[in-house]
C-alpha cells in the first residue's frame, strides 16, 4: 500500500475496525474511507454495489461482522449466520468487481473444530465437528475464508484471510447481554465492588439508570452481588486474548507484506488453508483470567462458577508460527492490556455519567 492509497475499512466503529483505523493513521495512511451502518447497510447488495462503484477502494479491510459472546451466539443463531454471510458475500464480491488490489478478511479462531489438537495449526480447519454454541457464526466465517481462496484461484484476486484469537481493547462491547468474557468479567466485578461499597450513585451512572431498584434488578439478572459474581461454566476452559492494538498491527502488517501467492505452498493441485492465525501463543483458564481481573479491578468478592452453563470449546490456542515466520510479533502482554482496558472503561463510564 502507498500512503495515499484509498483504503476502505468496513466496520470502522467496532473493536477491530477502530483499532485498524488508528493503526493506519499512526502509520501515515490518510486516504481512508468508511461508512456507518446507517449510511451503508452491508447486508444490502444494491447499496454495497453502489458504494463500490462510487468509491472504488484500492484496499479493503473487512472487519464488519455481527459478533457476541457464547450466550448471544447460541441464542441468535440465525442472525449470526445470515448477517455475516450477507456482509461477506457483498463486500468480497464487489471488491472483485471493482478490481480492488487487495482485501483482508477478518475471521476468528472459532472456525476450528471443538476437539482440535493444540496449538491449532491452520491445516486443522474442517477436520472434525465444530463447537455447537457458535457453529452458525463459525460456518459463516469459514465460508468467508473459502470465498477469498476461491476468488483468488478463479479470478486471480489477492484476498487474504486472517483468524485472530480473542480480541479485547478500547471500544470493546461491555453490554452484558452479548459481550465477550473479558469485558463481561471486568464490568461484573466493577459493579460488584460498587455494590459492596454501597456506592449506588456510581452504579446508577455506570448503568445509566434512574433508580436503585432497577439497578439491583439488572445486577441480579447477571449474577452480580455484593459478595461476588456468577460466571458461566466451570472456569476450566482456556483462552488466548490479544489486545486490539496488536491485532490491528498484525492486520496492517499482513496487508503491507503478505500476498496470496506467499501462502500457496506445498501441493498446488489442491490449494487450501491459506488463512493466517493471529495471536501470541499463550492462554489462560477462565478462572485464572477472572482472578487476574479481580486483582486489577480491586474486587474483593467471591467467584461463583455455574457449571450448569456451557463451557464452549475447552481450548483453542492457535499456532501462529506462520505469521511469525513473516516477521510479526505482539507487543501488549495480557495483564498490561487488561489494565489498559479497565482504565478505558472507567474513563468511558465517567463520560457516560
């Protein structure tokens, strides 16, 4: 990419998209194009076609997606597969028609089988069944990476797919209805701490509610009490977490340095698994994560694990040796990143109030 190349970041307001925009700007890329959802519905085929015909972006970061935690994935199964497939199909196909020089499609390590050997190599894709709770979302993302591969092979495009591990960071979603585990734990423990302190003014400010009764009902619904918090599952599953700034840096690195031809190795009669894992190679159990967050938040309560709720995949640690072989390395360690995110959350809570 050149510094004046026209770059479209789809999903620029989300956790991943906003981090990519920041990384691009920090590196001197200024000719950035984006649209809010109200300005451009990416599930609308006609609207996406008109956008590409007008703007003709040279490079595309496809970070727009419907995302959520284990509860949201399992509850809104149709929404997750439909909306993600529509977004991907429209953006990838129009990128081809408008002769986009390069596209980066962001997936997730949820694409891998539930019982994958660890750490998970790219070649383990589609070798056994997926985790049931997020199967529709995973299938949509698998379709996206296969679409990129297929367009490259048939049309000679240069569409690259990356599969980041669990992302967290500034602009994260803290809505307990549908957020991921790390921001959920931060918010639950923060509210529990405030309950223990009987600091109801800060609780109302955090929840943007006007009565203590409503606040208590909200906290009860999500297992937040003065003496501790409830956490879905046994606490034993292990997860890797990557700070959004590192994820964005890896994505821009791939766009700048890696082409599809660089990923076609071995038997070229059957080209597959050309996607790239993004992570840093270390995971923690949910229990260990909760204990770390508790120390950072100043939470003094107990952790109540509800083993009647699903754990999800027990472990999904990606093997990131492919990306590392090209020369990329992470910068933000987990504890440092959690401290950064908690401070960001506190700052946003104050502004919200």
